[in-house]
C-alpha cells in the first residue's frame, strides 16, 4: 500500500498566498478558476495571469500536477504536440518514496508481501494533504 503526502504553507483562508495552482478553503488559485468564476479574491495579485500554454482544455502544468508520473512537458509534446511554452513542466512535483522500516513496523506489508511505504512531496505550507490508494 502507498500513501502520498503533500505539505503546504501558512496563509489566510480564502487567499492565494503561497498557494498558486491549488485550492484554498473556499476558492481556487489556478487558471481554471477564471473559467469557473471561483478564484480567491487575491488570485491575480498573488499568482498573476499564467502564461503556461494550454494543451487541450488544461495547461501543461495542470496535466503534470494531476499525474506527474505519467505527464511531463516532453511527453505532452510527443503524445499531443503541445509545446508547453511558459510552463514550469513539473518542477517542484518530485516525490520521494519512504519505505517503513521492518524493525519498527513488521506487519506493515503490501498485498504482495513487500514493505509498506508512502510518497512525500514537499509543498509550500504547513498543511498536509494525504491521499490513500489501496491495492486489491
């Protein structure tokens, strides 16, 4: 079993301070919020208008943030012909796998018998997002 954790930054609820590209309490700080009208009040001030090129309905950075293991600027160009001009191309989305030590957690095992672990990606705030995906 794998657990993913992302750390985030101290900011006022409903603010894009340190949260560009993310959700905050009751509003968004990403390109799509302009389309849906649910941007935080300080979105333009804090995040500015993104210059990342769209690849279909979403920007390359959005595709990459949703699935960094599958998407990259290189794969977007190869698979879809998107140049991703002005995009961050996944920088800052790197994750680290942490395997639980067997001496402390001898029964923490995946279904295939291997030691359980989790992925961690450093963010920009003190909040934490935990995503659990079980195997079957």
